[in-house]
């Protein structure tokens, strides 16, 4: 992929920032915590969405909320745009540097500050890795429910920015349902402190508004999250289907029967091939689709519920339904699912993950349509997604060295997004808009809707310094990004 | 333009039947005062837009109003001109049973929702006081929840999308009709609980739940709040999935359990949904916890969703005529100390409050019967002083008659400066519900 103009023209080994400014940043965080060489900055050109890149003028690594405040105050004083970054696992370009701007990396802020078992709350700095939270409380029969596939790398702050989901959000909800309080450095450097002790802070639901705002309203430095009891028992099954349409009809029927599984995931033949080659779980290589169905809760009644699900699967022609015998088998099955996207490298040099949500009853029809779109563009698409939520992740496989293919991938993605919107869906379920989906925002929002969002942004960041050019089309830096994306092909 | 002339213009705009003058607007009294110009009841979203645009252009202040079942849970308006009732916005716009998605205009009531969803074995998992008469739009605007919030979440967790008429009279849509949505800012969260200060919510899309096969509640009686709290703490680590866990003081139990279970200090009510097998198993677990923690007795209640037992528990926290409703919110483990503050302050004021505490949500509601106005102010101030040292605790004080915002939103509101900036952006001319919100917004 080509880089943006400013990245290409970055001078030799020095930062784009002037020396005095670099020194000032260093005086806040320490010289070892300012990345200013070209090599250091190269790493931060893109997040998990690699189709858009821009090299930051510098990367600053503060260690505390106070240091973040000082960096932001400095940036604000001189009109320097900035963006917060966690682990960089985002999939829509939300953590890409704004033009001429700096990245404020929060990965040094990785302390768990307080665990309150009695009240099922945990307070941690934004750079704490998602999985660490569940690990810290597992011995007490608790866990942190949002479990994105990148959970062994992604950070709590990034999860808040993207309102991250995961397979188990079908029953347990997404990040916003588990966020009780936060500390956020506002774009002028002031601190917003919403305590996590009460579920009922009077006034507007600021944590709710901030969650999913993709780092455009400020920099979240600390969160208080809700901890959820581990279920007494779990029933996990692999259901094998001859066709995708049998599998998707089965998903719709499970939901329509009023059963809310803990997770209900689909993997298609392309994914099965890749995953099996990587992990040798024993997935059937000739099947067109498998579902991972997980039920959890009280031991009482769980097997009966499993029998009902089995009955629904059978009525949709399931070829085989294999229930995990023990925790080891269950963990192995989930590893297949969570590492599925990573294993796709075996099928093609590059892949691009889409993220749309549709009504669950529309799954069979939309999946067929996506198959048709793939054929139309001559591209191979792998599907691995949160079927129970209707949250699709069609993954287009391609070779990014071939410009003609890249052009087809972008066009194909556009068609998929439009098909989902036409089916009554939305353009992103958990990856966010970032820069990737900017052009699709008008598909689901009117001018008045977008104007209301612009006003909300202005309430937090009137000068447009905090992650400009993301989420809302037409904002500062936006045109530049569209050009950037076009220049890439 | 004179109020009479404005009234006429509104009638021309919306039709005579849709506009009531101040004299006939008895049903539209908000915060103790009637609208200066009149009350309008638009029958369509377009009419709401037209009405708001007119009011905005003529600098009229508007208070959106649903079933008015929670109209007192705001501070007093600093004067207003038009009450905008959503009662005629009564259409169900979409019901996708197979997707557990339900969309309806704001004037649809709780009772209408129940009538529509029950035959299909589904429910909208909200149970605020006066649910049958409350409107969907009002419940969302007031962030109104009840005991079942412990199991099913707050309104903000159930709202998938909504439509709002903003201060310019334009229709703004937020969210959608799907389970997850990360497109743009989550304005649903902003409008939910905004108490009509940012716009008129005209339609909401909800996530539904399958109706449970059976529901039952079990009650344990305790000699003190500390003992009951030990039982609650034990419940946290036990295999229980309660729909609601409420602590009732003696006065609350007397109102709630007229069959004589009211000689103990605290009643711990745990309600469960599920199959008969699941209920029986949870009952056994709960009863063994009661034994271990020294409960003095136990009882079983029918607690069918929307059944009499369920509804009467929800309705305990209605604000009484001439009385005061205190709502404290904090950590669940702080409930005993918050309750003791409430009891002491009330004893000094010479009243015996009905106290309900959500053991999972940490919300203490104290319904205080008639207290002379001066005493109420002193008591509220004393309570504020007592809880001010506990981090994160919020106190709200409500009465049927209008109370000033400093008294209603009794503890400092975190983030109030940001809230003011949001209000400045979305309603710069202060068209909507002036004075009703924290900070006098």
C-alpha cells in the first residue's frame, strides 16, 4: 500500500516536529518516551486497518493521567492535532495520526488500580490489556464480559473508544453495557471524572456518549468496569452444515425460538480450511459452514436447553453436532474461532475485514447476496462472524501488491456495505467508522443526524484537534483522508 | 405576540383539537405550573416538527410530556409556555418478533406494549412505577427503571435506536434496529435520560426479551441491614441469576406484604425467572444462604412479570402527594450506611420513610410521607451533608410540588460543565424544559 504524501516526504531520520517542541514533550514524559526517529514512527503509521497510513510527527508515551493532561495542554496551546492509541488493533483506521499530528500512546498506563469483588467493579488504567482483567479476577469466579477476538492484545481504552464487542456480547452486551465510570482528558487538557461507584450519575449519560466515539471527544485514561460472574455451567457445541444457508436459517430459528445463547458464531468453508490447516482441530473440510453454539448459565435446565438447540439444528439439516466434552475441547474450539482471521494468511497474502450488522432474520438472504457480490468482483470472501447478533464479518482475500485487485476490493466492500444497509442494517457493529467507513455514513444518517453529531463533537472539541478526520464525514482533515485513500489505489 | 394570538396560531398550525389553552390544560401541569400559552398534542412526527419550529421561532419554552407519571422527577421549570404531549403519537411502527425488536412512537403506553407483546411470548423488560400508564417516550426520557433492572438492564441497555425532534424542529435519528451499532456517536445514550432537555423523543426502537416460563420471589427476614447485607454478599458468589434483589425496610414490607410479614427490620426479596426446575434450584440456594446468614424467617411470593405482586413492588416508590422521594445511588456495599443516614435524618424530621434498596444497583429510594416544607429542606440539607463524604454517592430529592434545581440535584453533578456545553450546542436558545435539569439547564 502506498503511504500518504506527508509520510513519504518525511525527512531522513528526524521527527517532523521542531526540535523545541520535541524537547518540551520530552520534558513531560522523559526523552526515552518520545519516539521521534523515522524507524520508530514507522511502526505507528497504521492500526489494524492497513489500507490507510500516515506517519505521526512523533509518538509520546505518557505514564499517567497528569502526563496525558500536560501533553494535551501543550498540543492544544500550539494547535497540534493528536490521537490516542492503545494496542493499535483497531480495524477502521481510527488510531491513524491526523495530518501533521502526534500519537499519544497509552500502553505504559497498564496498572490495575482497584479490584472491588464485593461490588463487582474493577478500576484500571486505559492501557491495560482486555484479557488481563478477566485473568485478574478469574480466581474469584468473575470475568470481564466483552471479549473481542484481539483480547489478548487490545486495551481497555481502545475498547471504550470503539465500543468493542466480541462473541459473547450476544448475551452479555458490548463495552458500553459494562462501563460504569471513567477519567477522560478533554481536548483542552481539563479532566472529566465520572465516578464508577454509582450506576446513576445524574445528568446526561456521558460514559455512554463517550463509548464508541473513537477517541474524538477526548482521551480516556482510566475506566471502572463491571465484573460479571462466570456461569455455573457452559454447553458448547460445533454444528456442521452442508450449506451456509442451512446454517444461517438455523441461527434465525434459534433466536426466533426465544433462545439467547451466550455466543452463536459462524465460520464458512474458506475459514474452516484455513483454521484446520493452522490448528488441526478436526473441523470437517468438506462442510460449507459450522456454527459454534454456546449456552451458559445455571446448571439446572442447561442440558434441556441444549436439547432444544439440537432439535432446531436437526430441523435445519445439521450433519453433525459435536458437544465439547470438557474445558480443553471448549478452549480449543474457541481458539479456532478467535484466531480464525489470523489464520487466513494461509489463503491469501492480504485480507480486509468488513463489519456490518443486519437483522438476524435477514442472514440467509444477505449471505447469499454477499456470495454473489464476491463472484461479481472475482474475489474470494471468507465469512467468520457473530451470527447471533447479525454482525457480519465478510473478509475479502486479495493480494495488496496488485493495484487492480485493491481497486476491486474497495468496490466490493462498498457493495457489501450497501447490501447490508438495504437489508435494514448498519455499516459497522464493532469496528467503528474510523476512516474506513466515513464515505458510508450518509447511507444511514441524514444531514440532520450528522449535524447533531457534529454539534456534540463541537461541545467537546471546538477546535477540532482531537483525532480530526475520523467518524464524521466533512470534518477537518476529512477531504485529505479521502484523497489519501484514493491515492493508495 | 400575545399569548392569545400565539394560542390561535398554534391552533391554525395543528388544528383546534390538538391545542388546549392554559385553562383547559389541567392535565398538562408540569412542576406545579401550567403552560403560559397552552398544551399541544401533535398527531404525527411532522406535526411535532412544525410545533417545535413554531415555538423556537417565537422564543416559546417547551416541555415535552408523556404520561406524566414521573413528571416530578425533575427540578422546577423556570417558566414555560407550551406543554407538548406525545399522547397522540400512539402508533407501533415496527414489531419484528423473530428478531426481538420493537419500535413504537412515544405515546404508546406500557399497558399497550404488554397487550401487544404478551401473546407472542415476549416482553419489554422495563418496570418503573406506574408502568401501565407511563409512555415509552417518557420512560426513555426519564431513564425510568424498576427492580428488574438488576437482571435485564436499564433503559439505556434496551434502547437500540430513537428519533428526536431537535430544537430547530428537525428530525434526528440515532442508532438503528440491529443488535449492535458502532456507526457515529451513540446519541441514543445521550437522549436517554435527558429529561426532555435536548429534544422531543418521538419514536424508540427497543430490544425485547423472551417472556420467562415462570417467575417467583423469595423473601428473607433480617434483624438488621448489616445482616441482610451479608446475605446479599453471599448471593454474589452463589449460582443465582436474579431478576431483582430488593431490600425493604419494615414500613415498605408493611405496605407490600399485608399478610402480616412485617415485624422484622429488613426484608430481602430476590426474584427469579426461568423454568420450574431453575426456580426450585435457586430457591434452595437462596434459602441455604438465608440460614447461613441468620435470617429470622422466609416466605415465597408469586412474582409473575407485570403480575400484581410485581407491580405493587414497583409502585412503592411513587412520590406521594405532599411527601418527598429521596433517591441515593452508590456502591451496593454502601447501602447499610446510606440507609442509616436516611433513617436518622428522617427520625429528626419526625417521619417514617418507606425504604427500598436495589441490592445489585446500589439505589436507595426513600419515600417520606408528608413533611412540612421547611423541615424537608433542612432534612435534605442534613442528608446531603452526611453523604457528601462518600465518593460517588449521588442524592436526588423529589416532591410533587416544584423544587429548585439546587435542592433536587442535591450532590455535585460530575461532568456538569461538559453537559452545559452539550446543551449549548444542541439547544442554544434553551427551547426545551428550561430549569428541569442539573445545573438549572
